[in-house]
C-alpha cells in the first residue's frame, strides 16, 4: 500500500519539527516522490547524515509502503 504525501510530511515533521517540506509525486502513482527539506537540524551535518535523519523519521517505510523518495536536504540560508 502506497503512502500519500501528507503522511510522509507528517512523519518527517514529527521527527524534525522545524522542517520546511515540499513533496512532489513524480509519477502520480503515490509511490515515487521527491522531497525538498530544509531544517536547522541539518546544520553541521553531512548530506548523508541529513538523509539518514529523514529515513529514520520514515520509520522503516522506505522500500515498503514508500518505494522511492528522491531527497534534497539543506540547512536554511543564513
């Protein structure tokens, strides 16, 4: 069963409350998304660490309910 964009956003916000999130359904199938996430929590973290934080927020749904998520993460511009 696919996840909808709203559920993905809720899960990320629960783990990273200040996150500014933009989610795009890439195929219109509810199974392939792209997410642009900006958060102060990413300051000082490598891109890999930022992505690990997002994957942790999704609580194991990657590869199951959520088939594909292209991530672009960053800290806010100063």
